[in-house]
């Protein structure tokens, strides 16, 4: 049976590799990113390699709540049922950056943007026979700390990695709180660490750091593997609210397991919607 799948950040890196693998599985895949031209090029590349691939491109600006709402309305016209929602879009800014909505860029896009998108699409995922939500988190969550004041004031961070780690911790707290809220449904929600992947997300790092990181990075296909497995495998549906690395449940930080913190972040996120 053909499934309907949305992948945010599906125009490059592990997002494109997940799109490629899932389209090869016979699924209908929408790849969405802020750069429609890049998404269309990625979709064309996948279709050229596999003429049977059902891949579409859409523009999605996760930094803008109104744009997210317009995207959701458009997508739901095309896909009233979403079998797999993959929240993958990532951002790393070298230095402080604030979005037009006042939020610090990394948590604004990776957490709050995805939170609003999920709220708008959740009924469509719940309408699927066996809906799945897959969230790209990171090992970096282990050094993350949730600091509400820094949601709007990037200058409170000492280094950019703090902002990235906070956003990835927020991804994991969101995963667990959403899984708890959907415990009585057929929808599963899981996060994964793709490994340290050679993608464009690190393009704002200074050149020497990019070259240093490059010594330890894996390719996008390897990074996408666990995400594809969570989207596909029957055994993955046996779990919800978990964090995986190399297809195995992996221990996470104490902060990521703090149910009170997860509930607080959820309420704070709702208040901003």
C-alpha cells in the first residue's frame, strides 16, 4: 500500500536520502524546505534515478508561523491522510540570530516551527491506520539546557553550540511529551540521532572547524538509515517516545527524561502559537 509521507528539510543531506529510500519503497513523498528551487532539484534528481518515484516538492518556511499555516492548508488538500511525518529540518547558526517572530533562530525553526506544523497536521497523522512521527534529534542534546530567556535572546548563549544543543533537547522533550499524549492512539512518535553527518547544516562554521569536523563525519546515506527504519520497520512500531541510534534505543540525558520539563515546554510552546 502506498503511504503518504512528509519530510521537512528533505531537499538535502539525510532528508534527501530518506526521501530517496522511502520513494524507492513505493511511498508518495513530499519534500519541503524553505528553498523551493532546491527541493524541486532534489525531487527531480530522485525521479531521474527512479522513474517510478512519487516525489513532490513544496516550500515551507519554518521560521514563520503564518507560512506554516499556509503550507499545512495546501498540504492537507493534497494529503488529507499523512502516514509518516518526518520532522527533520535543521539549522546551525554561527553567532546570534533572531527570527522575525522574535525567537532565536535554531530553537525557533527546529522546535517551535516543527511544533506548530505538527499541531496543524496531527489530525491527518491520526487518520492514518498506523501513523508515525519521526524526529531528527542529536547526541548534542546531552549538553543542552532549556533556558526560556534564551528563546528570545540569543546573546545569552556563550557559544552557538549551546543554542543547537538546546534545540535538539527540545526536539527530544517534544517527542516524549507527544508520545505520552498519543498513547491511546495508533500513532507512534520516536526520535533518532543520525550520527555526525556531512551535510550543509555546518556551512556557517569557520573553515578550519569544517575541515576538522570532516574527519569524523559519516555520509548522508548512513545518517538517514535509522530514520528510514523508524518510518518503515514493523518492529519500530513496538516503541513510542524513544530515542534511537543505529536502530537501537539509546540512553539520553536526565534533562531529556524530565517529564515536568517536557510538560512545561509543551505549555510554553502552545502559548506561543
